[in-house]
RNA sequence: GCCCGGGUGGUGGAACCGGUAGACACGAGGGACUUAAAAUCCCUUGGCCCGCAAGGGCCGUGCGGGUUCAAGUCCCGCCCCGGGCACCA
């Protein structure tokens, strides 16, 4: 009876489905084991041969563990939100849900064809509302949580509210508020907190929530109306369509993953993950230890004010730098309007003295008349997210006794004189309080909100912290890992986007600096990267004070400093840092030696084991000691602190896309409020087109009635917190007006958030949903989570090292903090499967024109005609012969049915092609689909072959040339059961002709050696070697003509994880009615493997020359004697006595001559 | 530049803790069965050299050194390939 793989596999697919063989329920009586694959995005192209590699490996482990008595959870689902479906929808108008459904159905067919043991009753799809309801729910938990640095965990906002009401907010609470940009929150007393109105409270809380709105730099493409990822931008234009792309600050939902930086780093040590993934995460988190150092400075507001320092310094000296900064960047756009206005109100334009870009408390205002306490603001055109902040500013400024008047951009540009007249009018009606202001800086400096600590330490500011420059002085804060080189500082460099650049630029340099900043700002990071060799920068004209020496240090702007890292400013030590050195060399700035033995003429000395040579208290110290000493000194004089810095940024969580989870937030007066749990899931609305609106809003803004109407219950806050802010606090021109379809009925409907979540949202927690996929009342039942616990084995590609795998850990830690899951790492063991590359066929092609039409000649491989080029040729139209690849006329005819190859013809009857290994991709015509392989050889052969190809972790080219070997193996295995003529069928089943005779010693040895090797190899996930061992077993048993049940039956079970269909069939034929998957794993025993003799390799000086067999029990001494007595050995010794004889029992004998 | 992997026959790859390098498979060559094909089975297959043969010798795991009775494996210095990060202060 022959091995008919097609019949067998079809039969068992159906049997497994009908019997529910792979359904699994929690069974507390058995140990659990959770095997998870990274779920796929169901793309339109279907599975290719590379996808199943990891799935097969994990399926083998899952099946093996089940045989070993574990309660195994092995689910599969789809990461079904995502860009390709949306792109396709934009092109074809087809709803992404429809294409996703179709693609998933195709995946399912393909996955089933490979015989995976997934429990499909547990399938999840991230785009299913019953799933994303809980993604949204978790988002709301993030929104409703803050990070308590002291307890080092996330806690509910309600606990923060309690704390604020009792003890206010000290700097400590705010110490983890890193974020993409730091915004000043400051502290407040309990009394102040209680006095804040709802709106202010909400604004303050934004700074603590783990999901929050913030400004982030994005690649904005106005033509596409969307934000592009870095790799979608090439040379400043979009990869698709070539539209211009600009760097832009946008209000974005972000997740405060930075709060978890240290824990994410520490947690890695305990994980059984590959070192490369752990290392990639460590790099990504990028912890560096060093110091934060302040360089005091005197701002250059205008030349005539230099040298004076009285009342115009209205800034809160602690924060000015940071905060206003933000405002400054925001205000960049309307620079033209501001400028126009400045021209007409400067000097005596209004009759009162107006200052420009002035800091008051924690803000920069556009213009101010200090004596009359009037602030004049010009609003930009697009910042709607800014309005809430403007409102907050206004409130704060009013508190300080300023009146704020605002003008729109257009207003100013149209008629600046009209605006000036309005200002004059207002000024005329205000009392002059000049006496109160000029000459006394105290009042305006003292903010009620203390500045929060610079580092993770958190402390209340002491007077000394204000810097050596004295009170009322601003400072530039830098982060350095080498405070020991402070004496070598010869200048400071600010990133072009640094907040203080505008303020520090002296008038005589303004044009030059602004031009530079503008240029740098519009260059993408990639462009900056491309010009690593070019040094560029510009001097601001200002100086800062060295904290130790008090020397004037010039402040430069240079784009080698990145705005997003550290403080966006560096202290330049050309003697100790090569980038600083190049900058200094280029601009002729002083280079001061900081270490002994440095040749600073040639390059900077970056050695970390050097000795400091700077004059002063660091002289003679080794670098590590000098660092410690320098930090002590900085802390003593209040010019800095030791600080840990992380490279990790907060994660952007909003996408201007349609096909993603809607963010369950609505806006009331521009303040985000969470939807109540009862309103979940917030279902993705229908839209007429999947494109941004004409005004550039995300696709969801197209939806009709995309609003939320809170239930009418008086006094109850919409998000369960506080009362709605009063309308008067809304910023001018704000479009906080609710869209209200139900306006007539008097019910207020509030606009919903229009961005959607990124692809990684659902995948950050899906492993929990598999545990209890149908639960309607909770993301997963507590009992289910307690039972299944962490993922024991997680298999997926290493390309997710710093994306998915980091967020996955972050969300787990967060859920752990809230007491929702008992563990704080999602996966104990991670294995990265390698990529299966495609074997491309490169044809040597020459384009030619015939009768005005383009034709392509396929040339001989070595024909190097001018103009010839290489082009991918479809791999499945190629024959392999004599170790080379060929196409002939017949093959070419088939290829011409592909439109891209219609006009190709061969230059010779047979053309050779060049094989090239590269990524498998549709466009390279090298995709191999598993369906064809399965049709020809069967799923079991595919499974075995993919495993046999090499270690799972390794990338390798797909080459079907070896597949025959595994197919032959299966047939040989089958034939062990049907040797001879076979046995006539009884009861409709062809009984194999296995005998019940007792196996021989040799047969038992083969069996047990195989069981041992296979068992150990599965545990090590070394599947290629287990397949090899099966082959050896079959070859040896074939030679022994073994057809004995006692040998073959255990082998069927052992093979079942690898080749489940054939195993089931043979198992049934052996007379079992239950599935082979229920059979206990066969144990090997050492007794059958005992050898009684060993064939020693006898080597001379390490070179093996002959073999001699000795009983295993023979002691080394006797072995040595017998070896030396051997005539052949004697002959080689030529009568001389060996210098030494080494006998390693059961290994080797080495004779040293 | 930095960090992680990895370089073994014509090919994919084996090799425990330093102990017979090349398991297993593909491909290639030769043979058996067969009208033929398919399928199956057997033999050879790292390179070079000596020998009619049996057999024997030398070289060989990216390169150069070293440790050791013994090195693919350990140490030092390089080269190359793959992946990740990057004017990261």
C-alpha cells in the first residue's frame, strides 16, 4: 500500500475539524504551557513559504508538550488593522473590513492545509469590535493612570487627585514626566489645587496621564493629508507620489512609555530571549549616566537692554528656558505677522514701550507693554490644539494682572495699522504701573509653582539651584556623560530647534542665525545623516558662564546636536569629544586638552581610562573618579546634578488613518475626556471615502455624527471627574463648539477624537485575549489569566525587536501595576525565526526597439553588451539542470503570459539565468507559495523540509532542491509498515503488516537513540537535527528489515509533532481509535543505549591513525598497555618509547612522540 | 563608528564541556531492476599526492599568531557577510 499523502491529509484535516481535536480548555490538574506565534497581518498576497517557518516550529513544541501531559494553549488570530487594507480601500473604494475578511479566510485555508494544531475557537482579530472594545478599555486605563515614581508603578488618577487635594504637588511627583518634550507643570499647594477650576485641573492632569496629548515632531505630507513614517520619506518628498513633506509639530496622543524605561531595561535580565533582541532593546532604551549641568546666562533681549537687569525680567527664572521654548516653537509659523506688527508698534509706534518675545512667568508672549501690563498675542493659523494652551496662558497671565488681547494672523497681515490702533486704544485705557514693575524683579519672578527636579531624583529647588549666575538668571541646561571634562568646555552648542536660540541671538546675528535654523529645521534627519562630514553651525552672539571657572563660554547653534535627545544642548569639549573637536576645528574655536597624553592637534581623546590633566580639583584623577568628583562639586555649588538619561521617547499613539481602533475620547471645550466604559466599543464609523478631509483632518472626521452625547445626569462629570469647564475659558477663535446633531433637543453632543490607534495597539495585549476570547464583561477572566499565565514560548521575527516587543512588555507591566495580571513580563522565552529568503533568477536583458515598440532580448549570461541590465525573471518558469538554471523557448512562452514579460524573447534556444538570494517579494517574481508544495508533496513533507533546512533562528534561502529527500524519508517511513506484500484489508482498513515479535537489541538501540535525540532536540528547538535523526532511524530500521510494533509505534508518536497527518494515519492503522495526539510521549531509557565496547581512535601527536576496540569498562591504564602492545602501534613507534600517552575513556587515545 | 549574530565540501547544514571534522539531506558520478519511464535499491563523492591493487601520505573549518598531548570549538590581532542603532552628548 502506497503513501497517498493527498488522501491522508484531506482525511485528517476533516477528522480534526469534526472531532475538535485541538480544542483546549483550562485543566488545573495538568501543568500549563502557552505557545504563541506572532499573529500575522492578513495581506492580500497570502502566505508565502517563509511565514510558516516559525509556526511549524512552535506547532512541534505545542504538540510535543501535549504528548508530555501539558495543558497546552496554542492559539492563532489576525493583526487585522493596518495600512495595506486601507491603501487598497483608497484605491478601489472597497471597505477594508471586506478585504480583511477575504484575506483572513484565505490565510485560514492555507494555515489549515499545513496541519497546525491551533485552537481556532480562540481566534482573535484586532479589528473585531468585541476585541478592540478592550484595546480601547486598556487605553482608558492608561488615560486614567499616572506614574508614581516613588512607588515605581502606575496608579489610578483618582489617587493622584486625593493626593493633590491633601498635599498638593511637589517636584517629586512630577519627576518622571519626561515625554517627547518637557512641558512645565510645576508644583502647587493643596489649597491652590482645590482652587483650580476644572479646566486647569484637566490641563495639569494631562502632564501625569500615561496616555496624553502632546506635541511631537512628525513628517507631515500636506498633499496626502497624513503623517508619514521615516522610511516613507525620501529626500524630503513622500515615497508614494513624491509630494513634499515637512517637519511639523502636531498634537498627538502619546503613551508615557518613558516612565517604564528603567523597568523595561531591568526586566530584560530575567528573560530567556536571544541576546541580540535584548541588546537591541537596551540600545533603544539607551540609558546613560552622567550629569545635568547648568550654564548661567544673561539673555540678550535687545541691544539697548543689555547690561541692565531690572524689571523686564518677568520670567519665572527656574523655568523660562524650558517652557517658553515650547511656545516659541509653536509660534514659529506666524513669524511674518508678528514681524509686520513689530514694525508698526516698535519704538514709539503706540506711544508706549512694547517688548517683543518676552518671557513672563512660564510663558513667552509675543508682545508686552510692561508698564501697562498688556499682553498682545498673534495667533498662528493652524494650531487648534494650541488653543487650550492659549486659554490656560491667558488665565495665568490674568492671574498675574496682565490683560491679554489677541489678534489673528490674517488680521495683522491685512492691516497691521488697524491692529496697532486697537492696541493704542486698549493701552490708553490702562493705568501705568511702571513704578511697581521697573526696579523690582521679585514680584514677577516668583511663580507659585516650584520647578520640578531636573533628574530622576526630585527635590525642591533651593536658592543655590538657581545657578551661580544668581537669582533671576536664565541658564542653559546640558546633559553630559563626561562631567569630568568640564574644564575643557570651550563653547556650548544648541540644537537648531532649541528653545533658547531665538532669545540668545543678538540682533546683529539674527538674520544669519534664523537662516541657519530655518535650513536645519527643514532638513530631515536622514538628510542630516547623509552629511555627516560637513560641519555647520553659527554663533548666536551670546555667552554663558562656566559653572566652575566663571569664564564666558560662547553659545553656538549646530545641527550636529539633536533637539530630541537630552536637553537639546551640549557642552562642547573639543579635547574629549570628536564631534566637538571637528566643530571647533572648523570654526577655529579653542581646543583645550582634558586628558594626559592626548594629541589634541590630531583628534579628541575619548579614552575612558585616561587621567584628567585640567588644572583644578580634578587634576590627576582617573576618568571614573573625576566624574564622581565633578558631580559632587556641581551639586555642592548648585550648578548641576547627577542624572540618568534615556534615549527612549514616548510612543506616538495617534494615526491620521481610518483602519485602526478609534480612540475613545471626546472633547469638551477642547479638553479630552474619556468615554465611559458603557460606551465601549466605540465602533469605527462608516465614511464616504477613506481619505483625509479637504481641511486635512483624518478620515474619521468624514463620519456623520462622529460625536458623543453623555447621558443626562446632573452634576455627574462626563469622565467621572469634575465638572465641565466654563465656556468663558475657551481661547478666542476656538472651535470648541460642539457638533450637535441633537441641538434642537437641547442635548449636547461632543466631538470625538478623529485619529485612530497605531498597529501595535492590539498586539500589545492580544496574548491575554486568547486566554478567554469570548468574554464580554472583561478583557479576560481573572481565572483564565491565572491559569494560563505568561507565554512560555513566543515565536516571531526579530524585526519586531524594538517595536511590538517593547510595547508588549510595557502594556503588561502597566496591567500588572493595576493588579490586572499577576506577572509583569508577557513572555518568558522568545525565539526569533529567521527569514526565508527567495532565490531570484536574474536574466541578462537588453532593451531594443523594433517597429517603434520596445522589446527585450534575453541574452546569454556572459554576454556583456553595453546597455544590458539584470532583471528578475519568474522563478517558477525556470528549469534547474546540471547545477545551473535555464529557460528555454517553451518556458519563455509561458512567461509571456505575464504582462510584464509580454515582449521578451530569447537570444538563444536556451538561456542561463543567474541565481541571487534576496528577500522574497512579489515584485522580484521569486515568491514560492506553500500551496504548490503541499499539492505536490503534502503538508507533512513541507513541515519536515522547512525544519530540515537548518536552525529556525537562521535566515536561509528557499530552495526546493532538497525537498525530495524529506519526501523520500516519509515514504520510507510508511514502507516500514507495509514491507513485503502488505496484509489484506480487514474491516475496511488496510492493516499494516507489523509483527508483535520482541525487538532485537539492535532495533531497540535505534529506537531509543532516536527517542533520546529527538526529545533533547525538541527541548533545544533544534529541529533540523531531529529530522536527521528520524532519517537515520528509518535508514537503519530499513536495513534491519524491522516491522515490529514495539519499535514502530513509539516512533509514530515521536514523529507526530513533525508530521501529524501521516502519524495519525499510521496510528489508526495500528489499531488505535483515539487521536495520536493523546498518546503519551515515549520515554527513552539508557539501558538500551549501553555499549559494551568502544572503538578508540588512536592518534599520534593528535592525528588519528587507527582504531582499536576495547571493552568500555577497561581502565585507562590497561587501555594504554594494550594500545602500546598493538603491533601496528609498535610499527609506528619504530622502537622508540612514546613521550606521553593520554587516554580519555570513551573518547580517544593520543600518543605523543 | 558602536552593538549583536555568523563565516565548515558543489549546496543546505552536523559536530556534547577542547577529544575520529564533514552526521543527515540535496546535487553529481557509477551500477542493479525495467521494453522504456517513474519509483526503488546499492556503490563512490573535501582537495592534492603515491600505488596495478590492498593500502598509505600531505593539506584542510575566513586570515595571521598563541595556549594545549589535542583547537571548527579557548585567547589575541585582523578580514568579510548578515542584522540592529547612530552626529545619543
